[in-house]
C-alpha cells in the first residue's frame, strides 16, 4: 500500500542541488535527471525521508498549500522516481 510506504534514495544514486535545481543520476550509468521548481522541492523533502504523506506535508508547508491538494501529484511523482531507479519504496 502506497500510503504507508517510506521512500528513500536508491543505492548508487548521486544528487546535487544548485541554483534552485536538483541533479539526480544513477551512478555510473546515468543519465542525469534535472529537477526544477516543484520537482526540486519534492526531491529536497525526499532527502528527509518518510512516507508520501510526510513528504507531501512538508512540501505543502513550504509552498503554502493544503497537503490534501497536492498529495496525489506527490505520490505520482514519487512513483516516477521509483520507476527511474533513483528512489526506493519500502512498503510498511
């Protein structure tokens, strides 16, 4: 179940944040993924760990939005990052 799953950085993933952008890549094969705007904000909150709900709550607090308004988009984006191999999901 996605709601109780915790997310974390996958092994062999490098990431750098610079000038409002996050660069994320599986090492050594890449390719890099460039995250900007809300994607970079979500990535920054992923670094603190937690469930999709935890991450969405922190993103919402920074963005000044209700968490209920963004949880679906955050969950979808986290799933995309898992598909790209840069995040892992630990089902609880």
